[in-house]
C-alpha cells in the first residue's frame, strides 16, 4: 500500500501501479457520490434553462411547480455547498490545494452564489406575486452564473477522481474521508 504524502503535498511524480477494480472503486467513492448530486443539479438546470430559452414552461408543469422547482434548485445548491464547505472541503484541504479557501473551487462557490442569490430573490418575488415571471429575465439571471456553475460541477468531480485522490491519500485514509 502506498504511503500517503505529507499534508499539503502530492506524492512525488512517479508511475503509479494499476489499481484493482475494488481499489479504484474505493478511490472513486467520493467522486461518484459527488457526480450523483451534480447530475441532479444539471438535470434541474436543464429543465429551468430550457424553459427560459424557449419562453414556456414544460407542458407537465404548472406555474407554481416551475417556481417551486427553481426555488428548490437554489435551496438544494445552497445546502450542498454549505455541507461541502463545513464538513468536506476542510478535510480535503489538508492535503489537496484545490479545496483550500483561496483557490478555485471555493472561489467558484462565491461566484455561483452571487448569481444564485439573485435567482432566489427573483423567484421569491414571483412566488409572492410581487412580479410576473418573465422567462427572458430569469434566463438573464441564470446566464450570470451558468458558465461557472457548469465548470464547477465538472472541476469538483475531477478533483475527486480516483487518479487524483490516490496522489494525496492512502486507501485506508480515503475509506475514512467524510461522505
């Protein structure tokens, strides 16, 4: 079994032996779990954004359901990021630079939340009857953070891939990581 690298450092660059299927699954556990959450966000985004782009809600969705879907998207993504930032990223950041506060993944969270906060306000005002839903306006809000959101969903999973995780953690350590 490979020795883990010291905190804050990747193991020296060297050819790693191939992983058994079981070991690859162990190293991929966090990435695969994250991908499941991210796929749910991608699906909901596509429903909302597709409606905004076409100018009409899906035929199977009432106005109330559409607005609740948008509100739920924001709420669930806020919760997801809160859990990551409080419980997962601090542990990973001990060895993985991408999860440190000043680097890209957390910076992406901040950029996503700027746009998502606007989306949440917009949707809440529509739900409260303070404004009419205009798909072009909601699309404009979603456009303000869509690119960074989609990049983030991919970047985070890439950081949690088996090939990257094994650079920083032993098998035993990765089994004990939170998630």
